[in-house]
């Protein structure tokens, strides 16, 4: 799968991420749509990074993972802001 970042990076999940990072990304794609706040998304990201894949332990944050999760945070913020705007 290819992931395009806001900064123009094109990342390949097979080439640019470890198996543990791919597992974490799968979880975070779900939390991107479910998080009720940026803080909750960050908490889930940190929990996943500490737990690792199959409870393997902490996963080092690569540049690729950092770029994708930063974009995810922006999308969560945008979604929450748009949701707040529709409630007014």
C-alpha cells in the first residue's frame, strides 16, 4: 500500500515500514476515525508504540512512521473541528 503524506512523501508500507510499524499503523488508522480528541489519539499512538506488535515491546519511531502519524493527527484535528462546526 502506498501512503502519500502532506509533505509530498510517497511511502510504501512493504518497503518503508517494519512489520511492527505496519501493525501500529493499522490500529492508528482505526483510531484516526474514532478518537474523540487529539489527546486520545496521541495516547493510543503512545500505547501502541510502547506495547509493540504482539506485545513485543517498544517500537522505535522511524521518520516514515513519524511523518504518517503527524498527518493522522492533522486529519483528526480537522475532523473534530468540522464536527464542532456542524454542531453550531
